[in-house]
């Protein structure tokens, strides 16, 4: 059986005791790291939520804009410029149509081209203030704008009022 060797212990040396817990400084540092991490995580979640709402708005604006352009091209809506008008199906959304004639005055060709621009705006409605169907288009930039060069329809191509649906 092996023999244990005993080392002499001087009075100035104390036997080392094993540490069983954390010091106060370690607890404070861990708490600060946890608090900073939690704060950054909450900010990150908030930014993600904000970006998701913005993406949802852009998708809705894109859909309304494309539908309105399709209605104009299909002659369901009149081929004329319109100020910002409220969408009947989306109460906080407004659209405007701008039509620019691309033919020069001296042009005798039969091209009849026009630049059609549809812009879609969003404005949160306030229940107590009262909603107006008109929106000042100069006050806000459109969320989404779609431009298309199309052939100007002949007057005989314009839709009759009995087929107009109101659209988006």
C-alpha cells in the first residue's frame, strides 16, 4: 500500500479550499451581458416586424396598381387622367392616373402612343376626422408606381357606362 507523504505546512500558508459558487462580480457581468443581449433581441424583433408590415404594404400597393393598369388597358376604366381617388375595396388606399401623349404635334403616323402612369398611395384613415375621397397627391409620394406605354384607344374603343365595374 502506498504511503502518503505529508508536506509540512507553514503558518503563513493556508490550505486552499475549493470554490463552490460564483463571486458577486461574475454575477453582475453575466447579468449585464444578458440584459444587453435581451435589449438587442427586442430591437431586432421590432425591426423585423416593421419591415414585414412595409413589405405587406408594398405587395398590396403593387396589386392595386397592376389591377388599375389592367382595367385601363382593357378599357374598363376611362382612358383619362384622374386625381387621387379612394379605392372602394381598400379604404386606406388611393390611386391616381396620369396620361401623357407621346405623339408629337407634327407626327402624321398612326401610332397614337401614350404613357400611362398609375400611382398608389396609403393613408391611415382617422375615424373621428371624417374621410374624404380625395387625397392631395402632392403631399405624399406613391408607395408604388407603374408606367406603361400603350396605344391610345380610338373614341369608339372607350367603354360604355353600363359595363364599368368600379374596379380597385
